[in-house]
């Protein structure tokens, strides 16, 4: 038996034993982004606390997570799952990007969502910086709740509802096509 064939047989036997005993081999499924990623495909992506990540033309098969005080600049990205940011410093998703789940930005700083197709919701909740959602296609709801840095919502096509509550100052916006209802602070948008 050649060395390569012996290694292959040994690997198959090891995987069979793991399966018999109910154990599964561990595979690295999360990529950490510090700096820049261009033109790659990853399973899940994480921007670690306090770091900056720039993404250009990449595909994330799962979830993109932005941690405390981290910054994300993403353009022309395709995320199959969600974009989740809690306590992030800044989040920017732009330039004909697509998100198969929702974009959730909570208890952070600033955010810009521009020219993105989102199958689920866009949610801004309890953020302190300037927030902007414009020229997006949203399959679910666009929601802005309890934000303190100013919210601008303009030129979006929203299949669900446009909901804005308890934002100080009150959000500004115009030219949103909403198939559901426009509610509370966003009634006139």
C-alpha cells in the first residue's frame, strides 16, 4: 500500500469510529476578519471586539457577527444568514449587497445600510450614533426603536411595515414604498 493510500484508509477508519461512538470531528467554521477580505467564500464571519474589518465582494454562507466596539465596512457582499451587530462602533453594508436573513444593529454607534437587498428585517435598536437606511429592498420590516443619534430612512421598498418608536430626535425620511403600514414616528415617510 502506498503512503497516500494508507493515510486515506486510516482517515476513513478514524471517521467511521467517530460515527460509531456518536462523536463528530471538529471543523473550523468561523473566520475572524481583521483588516481586509476580498473575493473569498467563508462559512461564518466574525469581526472581533475593537477591530476593523473591510469586506469587498465576499460570500458568507452563514452569519456575519460584529462584536463590541468593532467596525465593519462591507460592499458587494452576499450573506446567506444574518448580519448581527451588538455594541458595535460602526456598521456599513452597501453597494448592491444581499442578506438572506436580517440586519440587526443594537446598542451600538453609527450604521449605514445603502442599496442592500434584505430578505428579512432591518432593525436599528438603542443605538447612539447616526443611522441611515436608504435605497434598500426589504422583504420584512424596517424598524427603528429607541435610537439617540438621528435616523434617516429614505427611498426604501419595504414588503412589511415601517416602524419607528421612541427615537430622539425623531427620524427623518421620504419616498419609502411600504406595502404594510407606516407607524408612529415614520407615518409620513
